[in-house]
């Protein structure tokens, strides 16, 4: 058998020639964590390293084997596939106004860190929203980290007084074209809908999309998709209540138990766990404002507390 060189995630079938021709081959690997092999000789590369695949047949009272060395390497992105670019390389903002810079990363979806060379002139938040504070010029930098190395892109931003348009500006005299753009919220960070000019990035309207809403929607989905008689476990260091949508989901799934672990941040900051048992009147746990506090649940069902 010929030795193989594979990348993590690759699959390759070893072709075995046997005598007699239809002899059954038993396949084994000495390192499952590096390379697996199935009954048909298909090898799957799992992680970096070297593994030995052995094919064995039985001929009479003898066992005959052949070995194949599989070397697995990491599929490292090429330099041209790594980096970050911004939607604008230079722009101006009227004092008191905001503009959105959009970052495109390779690999896609990398976390971006934003910074301003002078936050007294223009600030930038974690979503790339730049706000002009006083006249002047700053450099806005967006940075990603890939395999321990930083890659950055910059935009030169000039903050101008109200009513002033710099001569020669690419934005001078253009007709603004506004579109709705979405920055998705996560359980840890708010997002928003932005009504912004796709030419210059000026924001006309912003509608918040809250992280709390994402937390409750994700919990609701886990409850509704849970297996029969399952216990759904939620762990949060940020929130201390459920929206009524979670109780509604539990009411639809009376066979599901919900366990939530949270930080008692308003009091002693302990890590607490409370369990909502299955088969109860879940909607009775909702207060008049449509929320169910974790501490309230602890008082009703009991709570385990472990100091951090």
C-alpha cells in the first residue's frame, strides 16, 4: 500500500489488492485521534500527526498484513487568504454625526477590534460606528488576529463643522442612497438595524437589536427542539431573568425540564443554579411585565449556590 499525505478533514480510500482476489480485509489504525479507517478502507484525517493503517487478511491459518503510513497536516490558509479590508479608506464626518465602517475579513467572520488614534476627535465602537466629536483628523484602525498574527486596515476620518464640505471630497455633492443594513446581535453583544447611505456610510436611523432578545430566542429554540423528557441546561454570566417567550415554550413542552446557571450579580455575585421542573404551570411564573426572574425561581424551587 502507498503511504498517504492528507490535510485535516480529507478522506481517502485505500485500494487493497488481495490474493485470493475476494479476500476480506480487516482495517485498523494505531491512532484514532489522527486518522480513522472504516471497514471499506476509507481513511478520514482527524488531526495533525502520523498514524499507521493496517490491512489484514486471513489465508488458511495465516494472517497477512500490509501497512500504510498516513501523515496528516493542518490545512493552513495561504497568505492571500488572510487579511481585512474596510468599506472606506478615507472619509469625512460632520461634527455630531455618525458613519458606519464595514470590515470584510479573510477568513470570514473573524472578530474585529476597532480603535481610534484620537477618541477626542472621533470615537469608534465595537461595530465600526464612527462618531465625529470635534474638528480634526484621526485614523480608525480595524484589526483581526489569525494564528497569533495581527492584520489591520485603516480609514482616515476628517471631522468637519456642521455645514462644511471639504473640497475634493469623494462625498461632495453626491446624492445619498439610503438602505437598511443589519448588524446581528449575539447573546453577548447588541446588534442593530441601520438606515445608512451605501455611498458614504452616513447613518440616518438606528434600531437596536438586543442581546437579551437573542438569549431568550436561543433558549426558546433549545426547549422546543429538545428530546422527549430532556433537561435543557442554560449557562449565562450576563442575564438574570427570562422573557415570557421561554415560559411559553415550556408550556408547549411540559415534558422538558429547564436548568439555568447564572451569576447572582445584583447581590453577592455567586454562581447559582435553579431548576424549573417539568409538568408545572409555567405561565404562572411570569410577572405582570412579562419576565421571570432567576432569583424568584430560586425562591420557589430552591437554588444551589457556589461562591466564585
